[in-house]
């Protein structure tokens, strides 16, 4: 064996040992309320090819690319959480599939599925890029995805997303289902915008064997719209739907905050995500990491921990795990979203796209 080959093999061996040591099981992450953190949402980019009226302003200023974690750093960060007991990993954005070379991250993280350390690798997407990536996602072990879709009317879709093309999203959903990926729809309930369309959206989704989750608009970031005008309580939506269909509460859970009902007439499931009308924090098992490595222990609180600094401070993950311990110790009991009067600024200045929505 030549000396360069021997050196190369030695370096590969050292890298493998470093990875095994990093990913060796450690004590599970547990907050002071006895809740185990088993679900991690990671924003891989704050950028998006849509400008949804409840999520972003039309003219956004995005983060400089040097501030973002590299794909290798994101892999290392996610792997540290997996070593601490995270079983479900969701990549988000912005729109995660607009991140250059993002599929290399999916391929690398899929090793945790192969080892059994991770139970689910998934993503939330607006669907615009799904036609390109559906087969690759399926090959990486992605079995289930969430697609954000608030309307099936092309003109309304364009108005709500400002830039979006409904046909591309529908083609993406087709591609995902053809690849064997189960699709769930997320729809934000918007007063005066899509509330009349909710029943037809649910019927369409259930007709294609897709679950639907309805979400109350959240007061995150300035979007150029008045949140109180957009806010539609899901208690009201459920009352209306109960006059149309037979709704039965069920114990079905996906690991997220949705509480589900089955609809007898459609044969499908409908979820309600209610950060405002019903605080769902008692069983919270989730934390979020931004594309810059900032950990938010709660979507509705400003307290955060910088994970980028300890990540870059050493090739060892000891400082990173110490930072995780300190952060999870501070995880609050619940959020305190409020929408109560016109002109009130959003509860939090950061946009959902930054937090990992």
C-alpha cells in the first residue's frame, strides 16, 4: 500500500471513529416538566419561492448566506439531537427544497433511519419543488410529508401566496403520491379568504387519501397584513363542519400538536392545530432550530440558545451537548400567543420562516 493511500485510509478511519463517538447514545433530553424532547424541527433556509400573506412580507430581507449553517453542520447538529433521543426529524424552511444541494443532507441523515436510531425523517414543503425531488426523497426513506395548501382556486392561490403557481403544487403532490409518499395537507384558516372553501378542500384531500390539518394564523413577524383580520378561530370552523358532517374525536397522533377527528361521511381524518383557542403545550415534545443554529425551545417564546458557537468551537460535541442541556432546562411550560386588538404588533418579531414553520 502506498503511503498516500495509507494516509487516506487512516483519515477515513479517524472520521468514522469521530462520527461514531459523536452519535453514541447519550442521556435523553428531558425538560423540567418531565417532557421528553423526541421531535426536532430544523429550518434549513429562511428563503422561500412563495410570499404567503400570513407568513412573510412581500419584500423580504433574507439572511446572508454565510450566516447559515452548512449542510455538514446541519447534519452534525441533527445527529447530536438523535443521539439524545430525538426520534422524529422534520426539515423545514422557508421552503427547504430551494436550499442548494439539500438532498445531500437527506441522504446523509437517512443513515439514522437505517440504524433504527431515528423513526421518521420528513419535511414540510409548499410543494413547488416536489415534482423534482419526490423520487429522491422516497429513496432517502421519507415516507410522509406535509404540504402547505390553503386553497384549490388558482386565482385565490396566487393572491394568498403572492408568487405561487397552483399547478406546480398539484403536480408535486401527484409526484409524491406516485413515489409512495403519504401526503398530509396543512391549511391555514383565514377569515374572509378561504373559510368558505374549507369543506371542499377537505373533501378533495380525503378523496385522494390525504389527511388535512387546519391551523390558526399565528402572530409571528410583520407580513403587511392585520393578523386580527386574518384570525379565524378553529372552534368556529369545527362548529360549522359539525353541522355538515359527523365528527368523532380520535386518539390518532403524528407527534405534532394536531388533535384529530374522523369524518364519517368522507372516511378521512381532520386535524386542528389551535395555538390560540386551545393551548396544546401540556404534552409538547418539540423544539425548533433555525438555519443559523439558534434553538427555540418554544415557538411562542423569545428565549433561545445559540448552538452555532459551540458547534464551531470544537470538533468534539461536548460543548454542543452542554448547550443542549442548558437550553432544554429552560424550556417553558407553554406559549402565550395573543391576538386581541387591531394595530397590535405581532407577538414575536421573527417570521415563521426563520423559526422553522
